[in-house]
């Protein structure tokens, strides 16, 4: 499968891509764009809650490699995303101890790719991201994931809170990785249906999300640096889950 990001340009072409159900990662729009066709595109953008960025015309020229873009360029994801509700139902039907991973607006594509790779190796049943404000699945993400992005289901939701409500309603416990707790990860029972939540690189997990979770846990830091890279911390959380579950099996 071709892992390169598909780039389309021209307002009408982008509208048709949206109407056909293509997964749009991001739409770049020229500053000051006007006209009936643009307003039609804007209606679709708002209806589907698509991520946009206002940019100068020079950037659009570079993205489209020509000037015939009509002020709009879109990038289409190389993978298809899963419906979260269906994925939860299918996973619960097959797995006694499902393991999900939620990423609260992680923004770096390399971190995202590394987490996808570790998640696939650790047996994660699905990764959940927010539609807006999250790192896209692009060629660099897939390269960093070593192709794991094609092997593990990835879901997009309007808000991480929606996913938490759905998971908890399915008796899946949520565990937030945060330094804002005294509880150690090693004291949390991970031998049950679990969804691990990782925060963004700069602010961690949103405080409103921390109020919703079943458990908050942190890793012990014995050096002078105050935090771990999010992909490294994620790996530690996932493999503590694997360790506990393997201990039960043995």
C-alpha cells in the first residue's frame, strides 16, 4: 500500500473528496479567500469538523507544486479510520482483557508513530485520537510506526471525553498517565479491561479529562529531569500492563 500522503488541490476537488467520504487530514486555505465556491467548502468544513489552516499563497504553491489551486489544498490520510463504538463491541466479543490507548491531542507525528509501533507490539486493540488538534497519520507517522499504522485500528472522535464515556459504559477502566498524582503505575490493577490515556507533549492530559478517569498513575522519576518523552512513558505504561497480564497467565 502506498504510504505517501495524497495531496489534492482546487476547491471543487476538495468538496468532492469530502462528499465521497475521504478522510481529510487537513485543509490549507489562502488567507482572505472569498466567493460562492469557497463558502460551499466552508460549509462542508464546519459540517464535518475538519481541521484547517490559513496560510499565505506561497505555501499553497509549494504544496500543490503549481499555482492552479484556487486557494485551497487538502491532504488525505493514507489509512481508513475505524468507528469507535463498533470497535469496542467487536473487541469485547473477542477479548476478555481488551487494551485501548487514548491520546489527548498528541501533536508530534514522530511520537505518534512511535506510540503506534509500541502499541501494536504490546497488543493494543485500538488507538483513539481527537479529530482536531491531534497529529495526523501521514507518511512520516507511518514510517516511524514501521508500518504498524496499517495493523492497528485507529479511531477519530469529536472529543476524547466522548470516547471515555463510551469506554466506561462498556466497563473498561480508564487510566491516566499524569504526574498530578501520588499513585504509582505499579500499584494499579491492569489485569482488567483497560484504556490508557496519554497527554500532549506540552501540557499533558487536560484537567477536565483527569476528573473523569477511573485511575491516575505516574512513573517514578529518579533523576533530575522532571518528565519523560510521551512515547517512552507510553511504552512503560503499556508494558507494565503486559507484565501484569502475563503474570496471570503463567
